[in-house]
């Protein structure tokens, strides 16, 4: 087990003394035939999106909505939509960063077969990753779904209704309760997304964890599944994770500079 740890670096690319773990990570990526990336909030914080647990995150600023809020509490639903009226344009304005773009380029070069993400921001797709290869375990903020009939709406369509003064948009088909197509607290992960993610974890030969604390289950068990099936496990994260001891290599650094440097080390196709 390599157990190399790259020192933290906020914005700069890894320096000369840090070349060994970066070279080793590049070697692992270059040798793998079926790499799967598992991404968490840490890859998107570099785009200006706070994570749930970090400074400015949802858990610090307010209580996240639950599935019970939407089903049983009209006042909670109206409060949710009032916040979304303000928050969604900000989320939609964030751009992919170097980490998202590096993964999209690895896919383009045929080195990455899929991305499993805990994020709901859609930045992998905006960076150029094939939407069919991105498994959104916690759903997406860019769709709104009816809780009764299941119809979905582009988020901007509902945003325009909010901006026009509708305090609690309802489904145009059945009049049902609308909500973001994300997993709320108290809900299970979407079965199809979880099944696809498990299949990717079982089939990969390199699981590349990027920007995840690996403490939210069942999603955090996926790297363990990959490791048990014989895959190499590489973790790129700014802080320690519960699976560091299981990993073949740990690079403790920002995702963007690290993945960009790995990409540079690989020969272009």
C-alpha cells in the first residue's frame, strides 16, 4: 500500500517535492482500464458551492428540509420555495472547475468509464461529461418533480413561476406537490441510481474518490465495494476520511490542481 499523502495546497498546483504521490496517482490512472470516479462536495467547493457540513453550508445556516416537511407542512413548503427563489439562480450560476474538466477529459480519452456523484449541482455534465455516464446518487437540483404523478419540470420553468409571484407552485397536470428532484433527509437513495452505482463499483479496476468525506452512507460504502472486488482505491481529499487506511494512495489536496496535474502527466491520446 502506497500510503502517500500530498500536503494541503489551497490554490497552487503541486510543487516539485510533491511529485512522488502525483506521479504514482498518474501511474495508477494510466494503468487502469475501468476507472470510476466517486465525487463529493469537495470537488464543487472550488466552484464556490459550500458543502453541507462546511462553513456556510446548509447545516450551519439552516435546517435542511425533510420529506415530512413537504408532505405534512404547507408553511415549510412555502418557506422552501421562498429560499429557492433566491438560492437557485446562485447555484445555477456556478461554473465547473478544473477538477470537473479533468474528469471530463479523462472520459474523452477513454480512461474513465463513469462518475458516481453525491452532488446535485450538475457541474460534471456542464464540464462535458456524458450525462449517461454520470450517476447522481442524491438527484439533481436542476429538475423539479411532482410528488403525486411524477412529472418533471426544468427548474428554470418553476423559477419563472416563483419570480412571477407564485408562492407554492403546483403540478400543472395533477395539482400535486412539487419539489426539487433531490434526495431529501429521510428518503432512501433512488434505487436505479444506487443499483447503477453498485454495478460500476463492482466492475471498476480503479476507484478514484475525489472531494468526499466518505461519511454519508450508503453512498460511502461504494469505495469499499470496489476495493473488495479487487479495485485499486485512490482518495483525493483535503481532510482525512474513514477509508484512508483502506486506500492504496491518499492525496490530501484540492481536487482541481491535483487532477489537472495528473492529466498533464498522462500522455495525450
